[in-house]
C-alpha cells in the first residue's frame, strides 16, 4: 500500500481548519479515499502521517493541523496526537488541563491563515 501523501492529507484538513471545524478519523479515511481512491482504516492508520505533517508544519512555524482530527466519542484527538511534534506537549493526565490545552491548540489552528496548498514558508 502507498504511503499516505501529506499534500493530499493537507488538502483535506486545511478546509476543516479554515471552517473552524473538526473531522473524525472515520471521516478522514472516507475523504482520503474519495480524493485518492486509496483505502485506509480509521483506527491506527493516521497517527504516523499526521505526526509527519505536524513536524513539517512545525519546522516552518505553523500550528499542528492534525488538531482538527478527533475521536468521534470524545471530540478530542487520539493519544497519538500528544507529543507528535515539537510544538505539542505531553498529554496532561488531568482532564481539565488536557481539555484546556487542547482548546488552546485548536484555537491556534482555527485562526491560522491556511493556504490552499501545503505551506513551504512561515505564516505571514
């Protein structure tokens, strides 16, 4: 199976961030399939490519776009989100601290000026 393409992944996630929304892992799998005709399971598939995308974005000072990808049950990212790139700290064990921190990260992602294609330079 092909490696998940980060440009395609970005193209799916940026409009979600721009609309100040969230997307479940299942919806991400569906949209990726619609775009590429490559089928990936929602569970366990996305941590590595989302982490790669976050690392590439962090290297040019963008917030972690994968914050818009959440578990359907909790509306929060999975455990693989935490520490997936240098700008994401460890998952707080305290529920209130975790929810507060995630809300701050999600606000940064929602307010970033996401370009149509994956950025290659810092936000202006």
